[in-house]
């Protein structure tokens, strides 16, 4: 089976992890801070906070931004459920903004319209989670202007997008957001097994996220309510969690980062070949905005029509032919858990129509030209 995504593990990666196993610190040593610094430097952000998953990073990002009961969090329905669940963890209410069919990203027109309505109804969101779908940045300049106008905090869910660029700057520099979050799950661009990381330029947000990552406990005298009792002393000043990344994971991440540019270059090369082969066919690849260099976590095409039966046939036959085609994503608001909260089919029609046309084809750095030709021929033969 040709997988839709696959991690690349080198001997250098293995050696890095083994050397941590032979060291004195399996957690809370120097690997995690080094990894945080390396990601922050790469992305030109001031602070990095590594955690055990992007889901955890989204949660502590929301907590640090003060999201709570009575607040609203908005996100894209075309994402993994974690982009919305992070708001529910904080007791906030969720709403979605429909997408742009051409990119799969949040529609800035729909966002602008929905904000006008929300202001009238006194339901403006406190936090907007934008998702850089498939590795391509959302239109952050427009989104930032709207967020400033309505006083909304922005989290970039860049789980797909480390190594991508927007207006020639690295995604993650937080120029247009409060916090950016990455995932290091093995299907993503670089991996730590499981893992995530939050970037910010704001020292206060960084400090809060560090607290929430580790029990809300601090050994920093400047944060304590009274003088330290001595060198063993710590205080709990927030209700935090244990979302720490291990040293093993961070060592793997440090080693993987060395090949990030290589990975994204290869992914772009593979995507360009798909694009070329689908030219003048009834298959429509997602479009890349001229402001963007995609990290190409996913290669998604749209079938010629929104048809449940065609969609099902294409994915089923491809899988039967050894090609692990996938679908990203089932619109979050159509999930039973969200339907129970009052969302209905038809609420975000573009994302629903997109869902019935979207096919994710295999894309990872080790995919060969022969495999690609096989995938392209198979897909085109089904239309
Ligand atoms: C993978 C993913 C997540 C969750 O990442 P984990 O590291 O598995 O928690 C969140 N958002 C998006 C868009 C993702 O693709």
C-alpha cells in the first residue's frame, strides 16, 4: 500500500534518540529548550513552547489567551477536530466560518460577513483559530486586519505548515497572530513521534503557556506570591496540566529540523508533478495563492462534481489498488458530537460540498515518480 503520508527517519535521527536514552535526562533536560529555540529561530519568532501534541498546544494557547466560559472560539470546519475541541476544553462555545473551495482555507469574505452579524448579535469571538490547510497559509494580512477591527485574538493552527512561507516569511513568525501551533505527529512534515509546539512573540503569553504546560507550577521567584522558602521551593499559581514533551522526542525533533527544507522542497516537487499531470483533465488541484509557499503536508484534488457515489468509488477503488487515498476533512460541524451541540448539515455548505469532492493523494518525500504515475493513471481511469 502506498501511504498518503510517511515519516522519514535517518540514522542521524536514531543516533540522536539513542544518545538521550544513554543520558541522565529522559525528561526536563536540555533537549527540549534546544528544540524550542531551534524552531523559534527557524520561524523567526521570539518564544517556543514544546508540548506533547498540537492538541495540547492549542489547549494551552487558548488558556493563555484567557478563553473561558461564555466566550466564543471560531475556526474552520475543514480541519481536524482538535482545532475546535481546544475551545470546548476551556468551556467556550464554538462556531465555524465556511471555506474557500479553491484552497480549503477559511474564506475571508465569509469571515468578514459573519463578523458583521456577530457584532450585531453580541456574539463576537474572543479567539479565531485559522488552519493553514494542507500546508498553505491563510490570507493572514486580511484576517489580521479584521481581528484588530473586532479585537479578536488569532491562533494559527499550522499543524500542516512548518516550513511553509507567507509573503516570503516563515509561517510561525506570528507577524499576523498571537500564537502559532505546529504538530509533529508522524504524518506531518517533521516528527517527534507525538509532539507539538506553540510559538509567540509575546513574553506574557509565553510565560502563561509554560505554566499551563506543567501543572501551573513555577520555580521562578518573580512569579511567586511570597519569598521563596529555599532551593526546593515551588508554587502552583494556575491550574495547569502535564503536557511536557520528553527529551527523546525533542532530540528527534532537533535532528529532523536539519532536513525540513529538504522535505518541503521534495514535497513541492512532487506536488508540481501532480499539478502538471492534472492540467487539462477534469481533476482540480487546490490552488496556491501567490503570497504562499506551501509546506505541502497534503496533496488534495477536487473531483469534477460533488457526488457521494463517485467520491466513495474513487477512494474505494484507489485503496483496492494499493493507493491509500484519504479525505481531509469531514467537516467538523457534521460530526455527531457537534451535531448534538446544535450544528446541522447545510450550515457550512462550501465545506460540505468540498468534502464530497476532496481526495487526498499520497504525498511524502520518498514517493517515487513511478508511484506517482501509477496513482495519476488509476485516478484518471475512474472518471
Ligand atoms: C494533526 C492536527 C492536529 C492535532 O495534532 P496532534 O499533534 O496530533 O495533536 C490539529 N490540527 C490540525 C489541523 C492537524 O492536522
